[in-house]
C-alpha cells in the first residue's frame, strides 16, 4: 500500500502509494518460535557498546518500532523509500488523530 503496487499505474521510480494508518500495534503477533529468538541491536559506535534488546522487551516498551523497523527494511533504501515510510502512521490503541484524512478501513 505504501509503494502503490496495488494500483495499475505503479512505477518503481515514482511515489504512487497511499498513506497507511496502523492501529492496535500492541496486538502484534509473531508465529513460531520467533518471539523467543528475535533480538534488536543498537550500536553507539564505541568499542564494546553493542546493545541487544529481546523481542519481548521491545514489544513492551516500543511496539511501534517493531512494525516500523520491519516495514522500513522492505522499502527501497533511497530518497523514495524515506518519503514512503513517512506516510505510515502507527498508533498503539484504536484511537487516532487522522479523522481529517477520512481513512478507509482495510482488514488484512
């Protein structure tokens, strides 16, 4: 939806995608044993300062980051991809402040 691949006029070098609003991100679910095995890494740039955060801790602290990190990895690593990720808005609960954009509900 972000890239516009669902539209007949999709081209890979233009931003033809739609804005996306994701609700209830705290109900995110991973299948299999991924929840126990997945880790998120951060490095400060200094020797020995690699931080490893397990999935369960990240889901408790920042569930929005989990989804944004996954989707960002699927988009192109160009100016176009950075513009497309800005059109995704993630909210924890079912409440959002995007009523002015008249969103359409799509169940996936």
